[in-house]
C-alpha cells in the first residue's frame, strides 16, 4: 500500500465579500494493482475525469476507496473551519488548556511590549516584561491568539480531536459536497498533461 496525497477546495457558501472557500489535504492508501488500474485507465481514456473513467461501474471497490477518502477529507476540512471559527463560543477551562499546550503543544508565553521610547532604561523594560509575564489576562489573550494558528498547523484529524477533547467543542454538520478525484501523483505517472 502506498499513501497518495489528495487535496480539495471546499465552498462554504457566499458572504458579502464573495465565495468563502477552504482548502484541505489528506491521503488515500492504494495498492500497486489499484495504481496500475488508474494509470492504465487514464492513458487509455485520455482523461482524469472519474465519471468518464467509469470507475464506479467497472472498479467499484477502487471507486469506493477514493470516494471515502475524498468525502472524509472534505468533511474534516469543513468541520475544522467551523470549529476554529467557533472557538470563542466553546466553554472550556482556558487555564487548563493553556497548561496542557505549554506541556504538550509548544505554547510559550513571551510577553510583548509595544513601541518603547528610546529613553526608557532596559532595566525598566525587563521589569515590565516580568510583570507582564505574571499577568494572566495578558497570557490568556496571547493564548487565544496562538490557538487558531496552532490548530491550523497540525493535521485536520488531530485539530478536530483536540477541540473535541480539550475545548468541549460540539458541532452538528450536514453532509458536505465534494468531488471524487485522482491523486496528482498518479496523474503524473501517466506522463500526460491534464487539466483536471
């Protein structure tokens, strides 16, 4: 089995500023035989369009595997978007989550001071930074700014699991729209240039 990266762009609807989309990445595991089937079909038919390749009709197990991978990726991508955008609505113990992230996720509070006039002594600035370091409101504000970036930096599954486990997140989602595709690495194996 070989893992192949897959990607999607999910439309979340329209807002006053235009269409809202999110991008997702995931993987699908395929056997050598399944890869060979896809490469041969693409070469034979001259297209990467899954419908034209008749995967659902002629290779239902392979189609189902691709369908499940693309569905899960699309679902998790949209789920992560709504969870991150709902962070401020979840009720959780921020100090407990902050401590967990300091111990396990690389969060470190480094107090900041805005523009400081040149004539302020370095000792005064150091003392002010120490005071800020102990200021829990300042630390919580910094953590709230750090958390969405952290969640976007880890894989989608881990980010969703983190929010359900540590942030008391809850989300009810309908199913998502998605398109089944062929991993780009397999298209590249055919040595044919396609615009999928």
